[in-house]
């Protein structure tokens, strides 16, 4: 159970470090699994490569953990230096919040130059963590990219996010789902790729789990999966794109889009939907009293009725429900508007319809990311 508990946390960490920006800024995750992985990696001569939103902070934390464990290691960084053309037509460095998705080349170059025990990158294309062939051999790189896309979300390849009791082809016992095993990949010099999990572990690894994961990543992968056993699948057929080199790197710069406020409240029992509709009416009316026109900045939906399934609103309201949750989201130009929205939502406890409970409301600054045209060079430290 201890093993599968770690695998679940590690797989969740893969998702967090690749997707959720705020989680990338927290060091708790990297501290937890580095304490387990560092001794094993050093003992077996294995290098650890990972990506973090804040590589400097991560480097400092890994070195702290290594010192605590009495292990002497080097920690390398691969990160971008970003510039843009100013009004004077000269390049200038950018220090604000710009995200650049690196490829595999800076990772390989850092490994070749500095041979660090641990290599931490800034944001990186997920599959790039698994590439390292000759850059001119596009066929092998395609197979490496296939392996990377299959592995990048951990246990999602071995049955996580796959079980569905209503589908006879995807039935798994609760116990089998509990005992998922992290996948690994066997890669030969000729580009042969086999994904596998430890023999005798839980979960499922077959053509269907591989196809599900790859379709999540790639629109039309056009590859084949051949099960070799209950724990190993041969992956074939990856081909390079007709356009082998991208015209641009993916660079994103944050843009302040205002302030977001949202709230939720639950209603159960008789006429719960009508009470939720009454609560929505009140929130909109209260906001209009203070800030005319702002209620149009608010969207709402009823969880448990039509929040996940597209349907005609009239048909949805005729559906019998006794346990629902109203959700309202507002995007405002001013912080005071978002704060007021959350205050009005909280007032539903004493001024709203009967039987509401479980109110939760939050306001925060809302940032979006937009593509930008920038110039990127790479730096390496060890």
C-alpha cells in the first residue's frame, strides 16, 4: 500500500507540475518525492530530469534535501533568456511573467556539458523530457515523442481515469483501481518502444489505455499498439510531421484581465432547483442595485442539473433533482466589484431562500496568457 500511495502522489505531481501553475510554485511536492528518489538515483547512477515553474527555487530545495540526506550532488538548470524588440529596434531582456516552452535540445545540451545528477528545467514541452536521439533522425525522434506522450501523466496510462462501470470494455474492480502502478518505457537504439508496468501490479495496461492517453495528447496519432503481455505493450508507427521544424516556439505572456469572484451554495429536497433560481435572481439584483450593468459580467449554472451536459435549458429545468449546487462566476474590472460579489453571495445564508448550505466564495486576480513574438536564448547552470 505504501508503494501505490507514493505512485498516486507522484502521478498527481506529474499533472501538477505540467499543468497547474500555482502548484509549480510550491516546493512541498518536490520535497516529498526527492527525499525518496534521490538516494535511489544516486545509488544506481540514474539522473533525474524534471520541469518546474520556478527552477531556481526548485534547485535550492533539491540541494537542501540532498544535504539533509547527507548526499553530495550537482543540480543543473536549463532555462530561457527572453528578449523582444523595443521601440528603438533594439533587443531588450524581459523580466516579467513570460513562459517559454522549451524543447529537448537545451536538456540534452545541459546534460552533455555539465552531467548534473539532477536537471531542472523551466516550462518544457512534456514529451521533451524523454528525447535524446540525433536531431537529424526525425523517425527516431517521432518514436521518442510517442514514448514521452504516453508516459507524461503517469498512472493515466495504466488505468487511471479509465474505469467506467457502464462500459463492459472498461470494467475494473475498485481494488484494481486502488493498486495502480506507475508505467515505465523500454526504448531500444533502433527506436523500438515498449511501455510497461511492474509484473503483478494492479491497474490495466493494454491497447485501449494507450490509445486513450495518446488521443488525449495528439489529434491523429496514427500508431498501433500490440499487447505483448498483461504488463507490456509494443508501440509502433510514429512518423515525423511533414513540417519537421516549428516556425515559432510557444511563448506566453500573462495579461491582467481583471478580478474574478465566484460562489457556490447547495440546495436539497423539494423544489431545490427553484430555490437555486431564486438565489441567482437575488445575487444579480443585489449587484445591479450597487453597480448597474455589472450583472451581465456574471454567469451561472446548476451543478447536478446542466453544468456538465449540454441540453435545452427548459428540458433541464423539468428534470427532477433533489440535490443540486448553484455556481456563479463573475469577471470584473475592479477588485471592489469582485469583493462585493462574494459579500452578496455570503448574504444568501440569511437573506436568501430556505435550506441553502455549504456556501463557498472566493475572489482573486485573473490572469490570462497570450502568445507573443520574442527571441529566446538558453542558459545552463550546474
